[in-house]
C-alpha cells in the first residue's frame, strides 16, 4: 500500500509540475472581424477590421505592431534586396520583385486606425506597421482596434498572389494587416523576407465579397453555403448569386492565421475521416493531372486516421486542401498546394503540409526562431506516415534519407547552428537542410538516445500538453526528460546550439588472456551513448549498451529478441573507452556501432569491422572528407 501511495504521489507531482509550467506560459488573444470587398478586375480590395485584443501578459503595452506582408512584393523591399544578394536565391523569387510594375506589385495601406474609438498615430516601415498607443493596454485588460485598409494582390511570386503559373486566380495568404505576437520574449515584429511566420491565437470572423463566378475555400467553416448556393456538396457545383457578387462568410476559431483562395474553375470534393475531420479538396478542373486529385480523398482518410492515432488528435472538424500557391504551404485548418504533380508527389506534399497542422497549426512554434521544430518535426512525422501509407519495405528508419543530406551539409563546412533565426541563415540551402533535414534527424536520433517507444510517447505527450501554447525547444526537452527519465540537456546543447559533430570509431581489437579487448574512440566533439552489436561466428548476436554518465539513466531495451548487456557509463571527458569481451577474437565475426542507423555519425564507415582470417580486421572503405 505504501508503494502504491508513493507512486500516486509521484504521478501527481509530475502532473502538477507540467500543468504549472504550461499555465505560467500566458497567451495573448485576438478576435478579428473583417469585411473585404475584392475587385477581380483591378486585383485590389478594401476592407474593415475590428480587432479585440486581450493582454494576458503581466506587462503594460504602450505600442503594438502589425505585419503588412504584401508590402514585401515591391522593388527595393527587404525581400527583394535579400533575394538579389543571397548567393542561392529562391528560384521562385530571384529578381522578379525588382521588375514588378505598379499594377503588379503588392501593397497593404492603412487608411485609418482607432483604439477604443480614438485615432492613433502610426508609421509604416516596410512590412511592419508601428503603432504608438494613446491608452496603454494594462495587464489582463482588453482594447479594441478599428481599421480601414486597402490592398493590391501581387502577381504570384512567393506563397501569396494572383494568376499563378497553374492559372489559379487568387492565393490569399498573409493578405490582411496581422497583429504581431507578443510573448514572454517580447514583440516578434520581424520583417518579411519570404521565410517563416508567428501569430497570436484567436478567432476569425471573415466576410469576403467577390465576383459571383468565383468559388472560395481555405481556413475556417463556411457559414452561409446555403445562402449562396454552395453547400460544399458535389463536383462542379454552381454558385448562385443575387447580383454580380457573393459574400462568403467564414468563421475560424482558435487559430493564429486565416488563408483563403478563389478561382472560377474550382472543383470541390469532400470526404469524412472516421472520428476525424471533414476534408475538403478544391482544385482546378483544367489541371493536367486531375486523376491524382480524384484519388487524393482516399489517402486523406488513411493519413488523418494514422496521424490522429500516432501523434495526437487533430482538434478541428474540418481541413481544406486547396489548389494554389507556389509549392506547398501550411495554414490553420488548410493548405495551399500546387496541383500539376504526379499522384505520389501530390500525396507526399499534402501529407507534409497537413502535418504542419500539428506542429505549426496547433502547437504554434515560432517558426522564425525555431524553424527546425516546425519543419523538422513535420518532416520526421511525414516520413513515418508515408511509410505507413505506402507500406514501405524500409521499416527501420523512414528518415534515413534525411541523414544523408545532413551528412552532406555537415561535411561541407557550411553548417550553421539551429539557434540561427530563420531569416539570418547565410544561404537558402543552409536554411533548408538545417530546418527540414537536421530537425528530422534530431527526433530520429533522440529515439536512439531514449528509445523509440519513449520518443513516440513523448511526442504525443508534448502535443497534448503544449497545444495552443507556443512551446519552445526547452519545453520539448523537459517533456522528453520526464517521459524517459533521462537527462537530455547535453543533447540539445550540442546538436541544436552548436555545429559539433558526432564521430565514433572502432579503434583497436586485441586479445588479452584469451579474451578480445575492444577500444572505441570519440573523434568528434559531440558525445553520445553507444549501441554496439557483436555477431559471433556461431551466428549469435548481442548488444553491448554503453550509456553516457551525463544521462544519469539508461534507455529501455528496444529489441527483446537480442541479449543486451549494459556496460559501465562512458564519461564524456574520456576520449576512449575499453570493453573486454568474453570470447577470443577467433569467435567474433562482426562488430558494429549503431546497427539501427539512427546515430548521426558523420563517418559511419569507421563504425564497423569484420574479422578476417587470422584475426585481421576488415574495415569498409572510409568516407572521403574534403
């Protein structure tokens, strides 16, 4: 009884600590009500925005900032100059912004702004609206901002825009003046240079008046489908109108952004995921690969069913896959994807973008500051899900391809630490590999450190604990420590905060008093625990597990069918480790570090030896480092 009582007490303490940690992370709140009038002849729109802002912080706010993303699509903007000067510009941008004419640029102009009915002074600095408040916003109070604004939709260049290469009329992302996030680190009023986003949780009520020929889709739930004759029912639905325009009314609760797209040639289909969302698909009826879009619904059911069970449940009743954009881009309750793809490509990009609903949409990472958490976690989970959907034979490590790309970057000498802000990576290649690839490697390798069962359990607990809370890297580490019982600060300090590399080597194998003595060497700057598989000449295998002392614990046995012997801890200060085996060299066939291929060792060729005739050591061809 005493043991049960102590166990329950320990569970309560851990639960309370997790709850207190989350509760102390206050969140600001926004409530947007917007009315938009779109002129499809001029590609300009006017709008009103009422924003009720709740200051849940302990701070008094004397100013606020808005994002005006469309202003990036003007010659001389920060996005334009960045693209003209970076050595590997995005192929979709290059010098295109610098060549835009007045009727092709994008802009957002604020015509009036009031706080609680009183005019405010403000100035525009590129893509940021800087506002000085006449009335400070005290802690735990609300204020109301009323704005009149106008905008021009740029030609499709990056994410947003009109008349894309695939002939989609409007991809309306980052289209409205959007209040910047203020959190425990302060304001996040970063200029837009085509990288990532961060937003405030809130509710959106959006009315869009547009030419009656157009069909709309995107974030949120359509409120008046019956009124305009669009019930999201069947292919080729015709929208009725009471004149030349329709007003589409959408509501999106508890999200941090709102996207919509419009085209007169959209086909609409939908499918209900059992115990999951209704998935809507809108795509151009003239797309070259319409067969791939017609097969997409069955994949969406498989995808959402697996993702809900494996990674945590998607919390909304709807998700929309909308043909548009310039590749694939995630938004709350929706995604924009280009459509002229093979079936495998369309499914793959949709899985990836939909998975952002977990990490960018629900957990709401600060993508600018932690792009590796958003893109990396999404890439990791997408690979696992794709493997499941396609029943791939490569069951051991679905993220193995990410390791090869990470090794390429690490050995190039151009790797940058993951603490680098998304906007400040020196090259687009470095940003992409670090964010998408190394981020995926971090999680896969974490499974090597704490055990894959703990990894999956920890990721579900992280999602359920921190959803709608904007967690950071430390929050993730603490959850993984609690689930595994292993200290992990060293792992994040090295693999996230630095470019230290992992490089271990099977160094020497000698015989002492009839037993083999093995020496392992740590060549790289980063320490790791070691899984060492030994295969004997009689066909038996065993795993020698060498934890790091700094871990203060061991991972659980992962393979019950193989004998595991836990050896003494390896102190990270010691560059070598000696291991005495219980058999002579003549009885050993093979020795290998990390047979699961989850250790991101930059020279894996030095991790394996085979024993030849007369005890000679046969090593694989070493990797050529340049």
